[in-house]
């Protein structure tokens, strides 16, 4: 599973960083960025889903296909 | 209803009479609106009226569903941010820039003006304020004096909530904290006095501008490490900002940063005063507080924004005319049953909460990180000091686009 942030949709609400700081970071402008390649370890899958479900701009998506 | 409505500042307010039908004569500045706004939105939606209208203020529309609010917020072509506070007066300021950039700006200028202000309000810049906010909250609680459980009544809005955001934003800007009464007066004139005569509104703005001009000048002579000096120093396209831009941005930060957060803190305490189960649950499960704060922000989102129709258009069957107002009631969107289960109930542990308390799209509240910090710490400290309290009298709600308690008597138990 991988998380993605659509930089055009992200408006810096900061929900993903607050809910899953292991998966997301924020830049100097408060815009969300995925940490590393966005790969989600199994124990963080729930947090990844929460980040998706709490983004007011629908800017976060999950790619559930296996590599 | 009495003929003249007094607003607590000793001045009569309002050029319009009472509302008789919310679907066709909606007035968010009618004193009957804010106390029961959630019921009004539900009644209108259930009556098949997803967009209310009013002839007041020169024409005003109010979409009431999450989908419609989102559509307006995202459509910066049809709906301009030139004026974001519905009032009796149309302020003439440069198109695309407006009087208080970036909130009154449209693309492309908006992006440039906003980018200047994003860094000081980014999460990692705001986090270090937590100890200061906490200290401030504790000071206000100490100042309440001796508390006799079961007897002492405090006003959680006047004695507590209203002091926290004004103090922080004044310090960030570099304005004297002791002028806080004056700042609340400015905010009151700008946001609550919207249905006064245009002349009265103009005088209110002039008072504020005069005060700010004086402080901007002092910062010019003697720069300091604060946001006013930052705005005077920063460049946009290789040029310093105009005086109007600097002052407009200060107006924005001052006005947007005060009674919005004060309202969110007050509404949260009001909810906890009237819902003992929720209050006790937070005391037992403090780790739930961040999630609970999001839910309180959803249910009691304080801010309704506004747009102006940029050009005549048909919006879902509504013939919108250029320069009419469009209210953007994010609080109504947050209670839309299409988007939220049990939309009118506070579910403290609501895990999936795609609320829009801080707006949607390019104008997302610049101060949202600060506001969240202030609301969370203020609630933590209040319930930490007073685990048990109850409502002790009538609540007076604000008037206008910012919704929250202005008088909130609670008895400490």
C-alpha cells in the first residue's frame, strides 16, 4: 500500500500530518508531502486510511496494489 | 421582538426588521439566526430549499449543503472573494486584490500574497507557541479568583475564551496586548455591525485604519521581530508591499484571528457544560481530546465566509446577479447528513471527519494551525481546572458570520 498527496489539491489543512506523522510531513508553507516513497508498513495502514478520510480537499489517495 | 436591538456595546444596530421567512428572507445578522442556526439549516434542507435567498444587503444567496458550499468555494471564476463580509456597504477596492489580501484576493494575485503569509503560520512555526498559550489560559483561570464549587459562576466567554486568541495574535503582530478591548471593538464593528448604515461602517473602518497606521509607522522607524515588521520588509515580485497591502493584511490577521477562535473555544465549553457524558469522557480519556476537538470544530464551526457573484450566472436554477452576495456557511456544510452520519450530533470519537471548519479550496484559513492549538489547549486547561461545571444562565450568541457564545455563564461544581 502506498499513500499519495495531490499537491494541486492540498491546501495545507494539516490533517494528515497530525494523524499520521510517520507517513506525512509538511513543508515550510504547511503543504503536505509524503515521507519517502509513501510505502505504508502494515501497522500504519489504519492511520493511512484515517488520513485519507479526514482530508477536507480529497487530496490524499491510497494505492492498494501490491508491488 | 423589540424595535431596536442593542448589541451589548451600547449602540443600536440594524437597518432591517425581523426575518419572517428564512428561505426567502434569510438574514444571518438577525439576532434570531445564530442561536438556532443548525435548526434553520435542517429545516430549510428538509423543506427542499438547498439555497436560501434574501433581498437584504442588495441581494444574497446561501447554499446550505456540503456539495454546494464546496462548489462555490472552488469556483473562483464565478465567485470573487473581493468582499467576504456581507454588509450594507460595498467597499471599492482594487479588483483581484481587495482590501485585506489575501482573503479578499482572487487568482493570480491571491497565490502570491498568500505565499508570503503561509510560512509564519505553518505547523512547525506554530507548535512552539503551545507553552505560551497554556500559560495564558492558566493565568485567565487564576484570575477568576477563589472558586466555591457549587456556587461560583464564571463567564467562560468573557472571562476566558475571548482573551486567548486576541493576546496571541497581538503578540505575533507586534501590537500592544493591553489594547485588547480596542481590538475586540474593531472586530465587533467589522463583523457584527454589518447591518448598520454604510456611514457608520465607514467610521468604524477609519478608526481601525488610523490606529494601525500609527503602529505601522512606529514599526517603520523601529523594526522588530514580529509580523508587522515582516510585512514591511518582505518583497513581492522584487518590490516592497504597498502601505495598503501591509495594512490590509494586518486587518485580516487581527480580525480573522480574534473572535473566530474565541467562538470555537466558547462553543466547545458550552457543549461540555450541557453534555455531562461528553465532559466526563474527556476527563477519563484525555487521549481522545484531539479527535474530540475536530468533532467540536465540525459541529460548532464558527466561520461562515462569503463571496460576491463575479458575473451573472445560473447556479443550480438560481439566477445570480453580478455583485450579489453568496454566503458560504461552512458550519451548515458540516452538518449535512449527505456527508456525515448523525450530522446533528456530537460524536466525540468520530474518526472519519472530513469537516470544513477552516474552509475549502485556496482560501483555507491561514491561521488554522494556530486556531487548533488554541482551542485544544484552552479546552484542556479549562476541563483540567474544572472537571465539573454546568450552564448557569442564558447564553448570548454573537451576531453575523462568526457564530459563538459571547456570554456563557457556567457554574463550577
